[in-house]
C-alpha cells in the first residue's frame, strides 16, 4: 500500500469513528489529528527497535511511515 493510500485509509477510519460518536463536530480535522497520533506512535516504536543487523530494513519502514505522516498533514 502506498503512503497516500495508507494515509487515506487511516483518516477515513478515524473519520467514520468520530462522525458516528460526535455527529455535531467537524469530523475531518479530528480524524486527521487521530491518524497523526497513531502514526506518531508507530514511528516512536520503530525508533526504539534495535538496529543491529536490521538497520536498512527499518529505515525503509520508517521512511514509509514518515511519508504517510506527510500525506496526512496535507490540507
């Protein structure tokens, strides 16, 4: 899944949750905020993994999630 597709999937997942739970709010900004929290948690965990022997593999995964984050942050 591309970073663009993953970003869209995450935001839409949170959008549906926010919209259903709080129908009177503007759901999209909250959905993006929730998706960013989730991606930041993923990145934080990835940054704590041991890199010995796996450094290059993790770099690709971290770059993927950084691109997802960038896509979510777009207006």
